């Protein structure tokens, strides 16, 4: 459902956190992993999904 609301390429970047339990500590840990994993330029025009196990990046298709 979230993918339809924020299609890849329609925003500069979107980060979706899928952590459970949703505590401040879990949220901070997920964001720290993301910041260690990717540089800001890697996330442009992307949908980033961060869960407890992995980080997925879906980039917009480039045309032209």
C-alpha cells in the first residue's frame, strides 16, 4: 500500500522504517544502520525500506 502512495521517483527520497517493536531505541538503531550503509547521494530519487534484517533501495528508472 505504501508503495502506491509514494511511487519511486515521485519524491527526492522516501525512507520507510519497518521496525518492531517500534521504540525509540529500535528506530534510532535502524536510522544509524541506514546512515552507515549509504551516502546521501545514493538515496536520491529512491524508496528506502529499512527493517530489522536488511536495507532495500528501490531506485527510479532513468529515462533518456
